[in-house]
C-alpha cells in the first residue's frame, strides 16, 4: 500500500514539473514573438528617421501574436510592449504623437527633423 502511495506521489511530482516547464516554455516563446515585433517596429521607425523627407509607410500592429495578448505604447523615444508583468523596451528616434492602440498606423517624415505616427 505504501509503495502505491509513493508511486502516485512520484507521478504527481513528475506531472507538476512537466506542467511548470511547459508553461515556462510557452511564456518564453510569447516573449520572443513580442521581441520580434518590437524590433520590427523599431526598424521601421529608424528607417523613417534615416530616409529623405516625404517618406510615408503604413504599418499594422497586430491585435495579438499567436494567442498572446499584450499592450503597446509608443511614446517619444521608446516602444513599450507589456506582456503580463514584463515590459519590453525598444529605443527609437523621437516621434510626434503617441500610439497606445493596435491596428493600422502611418509613419511619415514630412521634413528633415520630424517623424509622425498616426
């Protein structure tokens, strides 16, 4: 009887460890996806800063990546992506307008010193 109880306890510990590792792997995968999104947005804004005036491009910030819900803010010189309790920060050139929503936005450079996000 004690051997069966010990075996059940061992099985439960094993299942718990696998469940924890699967959750950790899932969180890492989601953070990697959001990091890729952040670098992509960062590249778009840096590109806008480096090109000639008259540049305009439409970008789409997805509502979620995979099944991952997140929030995003683009403010002055930072892109801030929040997933659960983790903030991912990406430095960008100074931009006019702040973005706090997902969806379609326009990046434009009307003159040599201004990058506008709408």
